[in-house]
């Protein structure tokens, strides 16, 4: 691998890029603003997110090109990858190798879409790795040992549950219950409880600021603004952590039920390792207050949140850029 090669977490919520020799160099929301007439990209990331839901319909459209952990518009993703390559080389286009993380249960067609978008962007070699494996490597686990490690990677579009041993996923699942599902539950809950219509951005702010999924976690309050569902006029309300708990706990319970199913399919020898070492939570959803306590209480297995959980997959792709032997072993497709 040459210098300037990129490790990329193409997340539903965030684009995170690791550049060889430099570490994490880009962490932006997965939003792209396009000029409607020409389809030209006007902004990517934070600048585009500020436009989301606020654009003039006939001129600019703000879109999320990743949906449920997979590419919804591969033409836009190809342009996004080109943007990364130019931005990280100070405006000059350069060809590079890429290691890209994808969810566990992506189909061969979805894997091909990722590969094709990267090749069209100008990548020389593209390596696809599964996100739980990349996350485990990113937090410093030796995935090549005959030891069972369980990773719960809660992203924006998908939650990946995986038991990893000897460089591969022994038992795994990928479900479309994650950060975006929680945001949608908050939008519905605020309308039901307060008669207030809010957007996705406000729901995300509520989740991050006062959200909780365990009753022992401190109760906080947040003042929010939205549109009255009856009058259509703007008004404010105060939402508490207890309110949010009622809105999102059912989704977390569904995730816990899927964790139990994966554990039921896990070989006994690896189950013993998991009881000893616990479950490690990665991804942005791991920052939800009390989620480790909720899982540990329901499953009876120790649970811990990784350091910098949002960056684990990208860090793992970065480590793989430096270790081609390990990359060759864990890459799932399109190794050249």
C-alpha cells in the first residue's frame, strides 16, 4: 500500500475517512447538496446537512446517498469519493487504494455497488471488509486468535451483531434497526405525546442531548421547537429523558432480542469467551446513554462502550492499510 491510501467508513449517518500516515482526516455527515438542474454537487457533509429540509425545491436538493448501510445512489457516492480524494490532496486528483467497510449482511449486488463506485471514482485497488471486523481491529482486538469476541456496531442505518474468531465472522446478523430508526421513533413520539411536528435533525438532537434507554440514567430536559399538529403554527415544548425513554426503548428491546438470537447460534466454546470478555459496543449508537446497562441487564453478559465508538470502523480500515497480510485475510471481496 502506498502513502495517501484511504480507509473509509461509508456510513448512513457519517462519512469517516482515514488517510494513511495521517489518521482520521475527515468526519462529515452523510448528506450531499445537489443543484437540481445539473445534478452538480454543491456541498458535502456539515454544510449540506445545514441545508437539509430547508432548500428551495426548484433549485437545490439535499440528499442522503446511503440508506440502511448501503448505497442508495452510487453515482453520487462515486462523486463523493472523488471529492475525498481531491480534498485530501489539496485539490489535486490522485489515484489511491481504498479499504471500505460495509455491513455484515450486504448482498453481492450491494458489495459490487460499493466496489464499482470506488473504481469509477478512480481507486486503483478496492478492498471490502465487514464493519464488525474493521471495528474489532480498530479497538485493538487480535481478530486472528481462536478467541470469541462479540461486537455490536450500532450505526445510522444498520446494527451489526457479530461473533468474531480466527479472522472471520462465525455468527453474525445485520438489522435495519439503528440510529435512524430511533430518530423516527422520536418524531412519532413527540407528535403523539405533545402534538408537535418536528424534523429529523431535531429528533437527532433530542436523542443525543437527552435520550436514554435505562431508567437509572440521569433525567435531563431539552426545549424544542416545531409545528403544532392542529394549528400549524410554530411553538415550543420541553422534552425530558423519561419521555424519550418511552419513545425509543421498544426499538432497543428489538435490538436486544436479535443479540439473543445471535448468542443462541454461537458455538459453546465461543460463548464461554464472550461471557469472559463481554460485548463491545461501537458505532454512534453506542453513545446513547445507558445502552450498555440495558443490554447487560437483559442478557447477563458484561457490556462496554469502545473508546471513540464512532471512529472504530474507520480506524480499523486504517490499520488494515498498514497490514496487507491481515487485509488479505479479512477482506471479503474484490481483493486484487
